[in-house]
C-alpha cells in the first residue's frame, strides 16, 4: 500500500512549502482548488508508509488523525476525507478481515465513524460529495459495493442485492483493490478495472451507471483491459495486452 497526500485547501507559496516538507513520506498527491472563502487555508492530509493518517493545519502543525488506516479519499469540495480504520491488532501485510469507515472534517480535524462491524474498505466519494461508496464482502457474503451518507445514515447495498454467488450471471464484480476507478461526474458513471481470475491476464474494464439516488441503473463490461480513463468526448480509453504488445482501445459509453 503506497502512501498518499491530499492538499485539502491551498493558497500561496506557503502551501507549496508544506507539500515539499512532507515529500519523503508521500508517494502521490492531488490538489483541490479552494473556494474563495477558503483561499487562505492550507491544510494537508496524508498517509505515511506506516499507515498513519496525518493532518497538517494551516499553521504547519502536524496532527495524528488515526493509526492503521487505508488510503484516504478526499471529497470534491476538499472539506472531508473518508478512510478505512483497521483494528489495533493489524500489521502491514496482514489480510484485512475487519475495518470500519470514518469521515474526517478537514477544517476541524474531527473524525466521525460511519460504519462498523464488517470489512468495509476502499471508500470513494460520489461527485457531489454527499455519499461514500465502499466495498464489503462480509455484509452480504458476496463482494459488493455499498453506500453510506457522510453522516453515517442510509447504509445501503448498491450491487449484487439478493445475490449469493459470484458465479451468477447478474453478478457485478468489485473494482480491483488499488486499481483504477474514475467518475464521469456529469453522468454519474464509473469506469474501473477488476481483478483477473487468471494470473498474468488482464482483468475486465467495467462500467456502472447510477441513477440520481446512486442506485445501479446499468452495469456492463467493455472487455479485458486496464488503466481506463474518460476523455473529453465522454468515451473511455484503456489499454489491453494482446500478443505480447499493449494496444489502446477507445470505447463509447452510452
């Protein structure tokens, strides 16, 4: 698991110096443009290689948010960060058997637990920042996507409702852990890659379209591949291994 950093709100050269000061502990970063009223605020949230989630306030003071965390996910407005919290007994490299989701208020530094009791992981914010999608197997017995509001309310299974088998023709596979997942925010559609069942073979590139309540409207496969990305035309470009070479494919998404 790589460490990551999110600059929740930034302004001026001081913001850049904070990023540089933590660069040795950071593998990647994303910058969220602040709104006008927050333009003077520079708050960094990042995960270290030892799975500590840290917050650096606008004065440059570091605060420990939580130990043994999954990779943080920042909301589109930069005000909240969702993360999975692993048990105190967890050690790096162990299989994840249980974890709970928390949401950090970047401004106040306070976290609120939003799920508990299962193996909830891999949180992803919806484009409007109101809902967190996440993965769980234990909740239904089948790897599925679930959703919960940022305040912990309206916990709902999103994919594979009523399914008892991954072999069902109606089964919707989860995104690969640590894989690519991208939103086409205008149409509430995600494109992602799955884990291949065969070693050395590409997984699937899959699409899920959601309705206004973030229930599944449609779900389907674009075929084998990896690293899908949305284009400005609303198509998906991804790569595929074929005959010892990598080819690029562009697909239209209705």
